[in-house]
C-alpha cells in the first residue's frame, strides 16, 4: 500500500482549495473544454491546479490494439517500392 506524507504547507494550501468534479473532453486542438457552469465560478487570470483522470484501456482493448498493430506491420512488410505503381491507379 502506498504511504503518502504531506508537508504542512501542502495541507494548509489544500485546506484553502475548492474542488470541482465534472466530465470534460479534449478538443482536436488539445484543449480541455470546461463546462460554462464551472467557468462562471472561476475568476479570470486565476491560476488553478489540474488533476486529470483518464480511463485506462482494459486488457482486452490492449490486446485488440496489439493485434491491429501486428496486422498492420505484417501487411507493410510485404509492401515493396515496386508496388508504388499501383498507388496511381
């Protein structure tokens, strides 16, 4: 089991914080979209601490992804530069 020791300054800082929990999405540009209701509660130009929790892929999903990678690798191994002629058809 993990044992975590907190410094007094961290605990003091933590006591003065407010936490908001909500689902969010990462945009194509790589930004995190915050719900308007949360944005309305935050002051502009305020520094915040962010903790990001993501779902890890299941063992089944990891295995399926590995099979897809292997299949793609094997397919590309059989590709020759001479086959490029067919790319223009």
